[in-house]
C-alpha cells in the first residue's frame, strides 16, 4: 500500500477540519455578499495525495474567479493550519475540465508547529505597482511605497498608510513586497493582517512557544501589518505588537503598517504605539475622484479582453459608486459575471437591473447612529437600550438586528461597530450578524422587520 493511501483517512479528516476553519475566516473577511456569491459554493473533495487539498466549484467561470482572487489566500490559510500541505487544487466539478492548481515551493521543509506561515508571503500577483492607478489622491502614498521597496538603507521607516476601506492600502502593501523581493530575493518578508498577528500570538501562547513567534517576526527584513485597527482594545496583543515594532525599527529593518485612519485617530490603540508609528512617514489615501474611478475601470477592463462593457455603463459605475475602489471593481466583476452566466449583452438597462441594489446604496451613506434610531423606533425602544447591558430578548434581538444592519450598510469595522453598541467585542458583532442571517431564513417576522428597515434606511 502506498503512503498516500495509508494516510488518506486521517488526511481527509484533518483536511475537513481545516476547511471548516478556513471557510470561517473567508466568511468573516469577505462579507456576506461576496462569500455567498463566490466562496460558499466551494466544496472540499477527496484527495489521493496527503500533501494536496482539492476544492471544487460548480462552473469554470467561478473556478477561474476564485483562482484569480483567492488562490494565494487559500494556500496561506491551509498551510497555517496544516504545514504539510504543498498544493491546493481549485477545480470545476465537471470531469472534462482541467483543474486549476496552485503550488508552493516544495523545497521548504514543513515545520511541526500549530501556526506556520509560508516562507515567503502569499502576495497577490494582481497587486503590483504597475497595476496601481495613481492620481493626486494617492500619489504620496504610492511614491512612499515605491521608495520603501528600493534596496539599500531605507530613507524612512515605518511607513504608515491610512485611508478608507477599499482605497488601495492592501494593494500597495503587496506591491511593496513584490518589488522588495524582486530587488532582494533572499530577504525575509512577512505580510499579515493585524487579526492574523493576534491569532498567531494567541496560538503561540497556548502552545507555550512565544519565543519562536517573536524571533520570526522581529528578524524579518520587512514586516508589514495590515488593518491595525483590529487590535483595538486587545491589551496583550498590543503589548506584544509594541515590543515587536520596537525591535524591528531598532534593528533598522523596514516596517509598513496600514489602518483605516491616521495613528492619532485609532481609538482603543495605546498612545505609545501610535506615537511610535508616527515617527516615520504617515501617508493617507483619499477618497477617489471621478477621473480616478474611471481610470480604474479602464485598467480593470484591460485585464478582461473577452468582456465588452459600453462606455456609458463604465461612466455610470464611476459616477455612482464613489466610496471605494474595491466596491467599484467588485461591481464591474459582478456585472461581467452575470452577463456571462446569463448570456445577455451588457447595456445600461442590464447594468441597472443587475446592480440596482449597489447603485441605490451608493446614493447615500448610512451611519450607525441612523441605524440605531431606526431600529429603536421600529421596536419602540429608546436608542440607549441598544447600547445598554440589558440582555432581555425584547432588547437583545433588536440590538442584534442593528448590528447586522451596521455590518451590511456601513463600512465600519467589526470592532468599531462593537464600540458603538456599548463597547462590545467584535466577536459579539459576528455572532449577531450570523444569528440574524440564520433567523431571516426561518423567522418571517424577523425577515420582514429587516426588509422594512433596509427599505427605510436605504431610502
């Protein structure tokens, strides 16, 4: 019996457990709409090889989309849980279609540790400097990012990038990694989200192996931490983060941090951390103007030679979807996907029919305060009840609905939403969102209330 066959039952069991964890991570980070549309249909299928994970989707189009957008993320997520995984195969269920396979360097020996990142960061191949559309709103951040990626002694460090959700911070961080590794192939580069930093640190503490965690991060030639706002209120994590950045900066290594606001505006993050991060270069990315939004669509469309989108449709998207680049690109992807799946041609009527909810939602930004007022009025409560410690169902359920609406209708992060509801933890918000999503499928009264509130808030 070959080794693959001998190890198969245990391998499949471990793979299933890992897949459940990875799905949870994807669901939290992607959001309900994107997850339900593209990631929820993924199924784990049996693999004959102990170092291979096989994932399947129902159509070739969905397979290609997931491979292009989430291949690197999937291999990184699985290897963080199962160090022996060397390959993730993203396939179409139809047997006649060849699988799309992502591999990682097989020369890297697996390390038997609960959390093991890739030896090189899982950088998104789409996020390079030449694919970043530049104008006055992001030029300082772009030029600073390129400067920090140059070999030799860095002119400044840390680089602190801040801007709203979907404005290009993560794109620039990946681009920095690509450029720096191209110039210095032997360099040690680590890119992780603040949530991943917290997860790995807690895992290391539980495994009583914090020394390895600290040594790995502090020895990096370049350390990049994305979405710093997610460590707000996490005292132990902030303590470790402070010492980590001190070591990295003290050693003269490169440090890149991103957040949704400037260092001084990070509520819940210790002053000593924000002060330390302010000594380098702080560069903001402003909300994109119409010209930049239109240029981004042209750049995106150039990567999709088989897609035909009329100029008037591109103008409509650029003029109506103004909040961030990610929503803009996502809307274009959705439009093209629907056209290919239905066989219809893209025109203005098709765009409005397909993206009606997005276009209407883009007309007006809803605030958490407005949501709390609307929910309180609907359930005949006082707004203060939603932020109180009361746990009675007559208060708890409306509070959960308000949190669900805040996640769906605003760009606020989970910790920010939690703070607006009486200083609750982000895990409470996640639970509330999942609970209301579940109840909407089974409780007609809850679903009706949510629908009515959505109509009222979206105007």
